[in-house]
């Protein structure tokens, strides 16, 4: 069987299951099996697959037909122009989260010292993308994650980007590992915490294979952000900025939550590429 024949057959199977962009999914999975890019598939479409490659490809297609995310099947996902290892311990990076990285890069002081801390780092894609693209060498980076499995993946991604000595990963619950520290330089807290309601998770087949604990946070999706805000308010810091990702329906609630914790805070809401209110920037003072 040639590459072209394998792609045509798999595209037809995925189409029958109403998988979005079946041709693209077929190409990504075969590229993963061959450890090549999609351009190779197009330029070498008459090349024959080995028996082992055909068996592995058929297996991946069968899993995709059961709604397994492609990123889990091939073991990686692109984010902010970088390639990240992902598995079932981590959430799959989404394009809209790149706006969080862009916001952080704009707010980190260009020349002075600053502390950037991400909570709930998962695969590490956010903190690593910030560290990789921030020209200010005086910035200190730390990332906190409660899942030891996720931290293992995050450390692998840091090594992959030659940042293993630049980003420190800590096992812990939100800000608890640093709650007693004193911060004399600007502190920027990044968070893409679970923010879905249980009904949103249950009604979204595309996310059923991802870790439930990385997506749901209480009846209104804001339990972990309440906890984060409570902990942030206890920090000994002169200058705190929080940059977080939310569901568009939570804009009013998160703004009220911020003003309840910091009366004089400035809250800015940014829209993602689809026009949905997605990123919240809270300057506490």
C-alpha cells in the first residue's frame, strides 16, 4: 500500500465518522507514524508503507474514529511556534491560549527584574513559550503543578527547548509552595486553570479523552480561580499582575471576583481570534 492509498482509505473512514477535516487528520497521523512532516507525504505519495507502518497507522485511525485527540495519538502538539510533548496527564494546548503568552510578553518589564510564575502548568507550554520569547534575561521563571505526571512532561518540554536550567518546576497546589515568600520585584502570575462547568464537559465529545481534573472546576467553573485569588491576596508582593484564561461566559463573575479581592484593581478583558472574551489581566495595584 502506498502513502497515497493509505491516506485516501483513511480519509474515507474518518469522513464516515464525521471527523472534522478528515484529510488533515489522516495526514497528521501518518506523518506521526513515519516521523516525517506532511510535505514528505505529498512529495513521496507513491512510496510503499512497510507492514509495521500499516499496522500502526490502522491502529491510530481506529482510535481517531473513537474520538481520541490527534495530539495524544502522535504525542505532540504545536503551540506558539514550538513543538510540545503531550500525553493524557496534560491538557492539549489550544490556539486561543497563545493570547495569554502574548499578553505576558507585553507586560514583563523590558529591562528590570521580574518574577513570572505559572500555576497549573500542565505540559509547560505557557511558561516555556514565555521564557523562550522574552528577551529580558533578568526574568526569573517558575511553574507550579499538582500532578507529578504533568511535571514530568513539562520538564521534558523544557529540556527540548534548552530551558531546563531557566524554568524551575515545582510540585504543589497553586501558590502554596511560594505563599510565604517576599517579592520585591514585579510578580506576574499566569494561569490557565480548569474553568469548565460539568455540563460543558459532558456536552463536548472532543474533550472527553482529556483529563477531567484539568478542565472542570466546580458548578460554575470558577472554584480554582477563587482559590487562586485567595492565595494571591496573601502574597507579600508590592506589584502583582494576574493573567488568566476563562470561558467567555465568566467575564462578569471574574471581574467581580477580582474587585472583591482588590478594590482598586484594574481589570482588562481581551478577546481571542474568534472574538470571544478569553484573557483577563488583573493589575492588583
